[in-house]
């Protein structure tokens, strides 16, 4: 039975949308936002929505107002943070601790707002440590400043920041071998696409279990 539920939430940046994937015996909620170049159909977000509810973690896929409005270009970071703040009351209404998460730009939003909103932890998928080819434009400060337990899951060949480029800090980092920014692996890779996503979801399941 498909128990997925869609909820529209009014925010100061416009209407946002939450697609709920509830757990049978929930103990945590993972709220994950999309990146600046795509939506909640991203392979990593969909994999989490399929797997985590079986492990007591309900998943809320959060669509920013600009995506709901059908725009193709993400607004400034400040506006993204406004959208995140606006959906937070709906995410905490169930009375369970919430992990703030996201992929790429969504991971940056989670890091910037987690402590302020009272998130239990942060899950950063494909954290964009720097623009491709511009390592001097580091965004490490956002990651290091999250202020709550943080897990980074990063592709081994992510042009926005390979695992070995990340600075030391109070967070965990798991590498998905040979995966790119969207966790896609080449056909000739030593692991299959399914195995890459399994590595990602296994890491998140284990980490989420350590939080409860």
C-alpha cells in the first residue's frame, strides 16, 4: 500500500511542498531538500525515501517554492533559507526529532539553518565544497558551522569537492566510490549504480541509528 502523502505549506518565499514517506514505527524524521539544478526526483533522494522508512525513519522530501512555482533557476541562498524556515513547523508537527538534510544546494541550506531551527542533525548529500575547478572558493565554513552532528555522503569523483579535499572537522564523511555529484557511476565502474545507492542508504541508516 502506498501511504505517500503530499502537503503544500505556505512560506514567506511562496508555497513549498512536502512529499511524506512515513515509517511504520517512526522514531525520526529526515527532511531532505533538492539541489539548485533538479528536484526531489534525484536518485539519492528517491533511494532514501524507499529505504529509510523500513528502519524507523520517516522521509519528507521538501520542494522549495521556486520549484513549486515552476521556475528553472534557484534564487539566492537567503531566499532558500527562508523557504526552509517556512516548512519547518510542518516537519516538527509530528513531535519527532528532525534531521535536516539535502543534496548539493539543499545540503548548504541544511547546514546554515540546522542549529537555528533545532534540528537533531544534518545529512549533507553531495556537499558542494566549491564550484567545479574553483577550490579557492571554499564553502567549508557552512559545513563546519552546522553546529549539530553531521554526516556528509560524497561521490569519489564529485567535481564540487572530492572526499580528499574536505577539511578536518567534527563531522563524518562517507565516500561512494567512483560516483559523481549526482551519485551516478560510469558503466565501467567497479560497482553498479544499484550498489552505489546501496552504499549511500546503508551509511545513512547506520548513522541515523546512532542518533536515536
